[in-house]
């Protein structure tokens, strides 16, 4: 399972998204923690679909794009390929582009990420 360290915190990329120990403890405390689900890696097929989408519709930028999170972007890939995509599959695909593109939410309860990427307006359903 891949992990990325930011500000002294280790984040693991799972099927559900990113997970830190803080996130896991919060989920356990609130009774909605499934250890199997939190430790499952994203499916390779889904990651490959995300990589294809990113190759076509995304480009690097220097600043964080807070307009779209991993969760919203995975829905854009689903619309494009007509298949289910996990949140973690999208994050894993960006990780494979270069982990420097990944920026984690300041809300440690979140399993979503933002990225230093621009997206094609047409692919995002914008004009």
C-alpha cells in the first residue's frame, strides 16, 4: 500500500481514499470503522482508467486546485468511462503521476485529497 508523508503525518492510500492514524482513530471512536475496507488497496483496473482520464484531461500547476476534490473528480472519471471508480483509485492515479501533486485536506477526518492540477473545462462539464 502506498503512503505519502506530509507535515510529519503519514497518509496511506486505500480504496476509500487517504487514511492517517488520526482519521482511523476518529472513525473507530464514532463506530463506523471497517478495518478491512480501510486497508484495501485501490483496484488496478480503476487506477488505470483514472490514469487514462488524467493523461487526457489534466495538467500540472504550481498551486493547489481547491475547486475539485478527489471525490468529485472520481465522479468525472465514472461519467467518462461508465464504470465505478473508488476515491482511492483516483488518488492512487495522481500519486503515480508524482506524489508532489497531492495535497491533503486540512480536515484530518476527511479521506479526500486536492491536487496541483488543472482540468480540461469540457471534461469537467464547464463552459
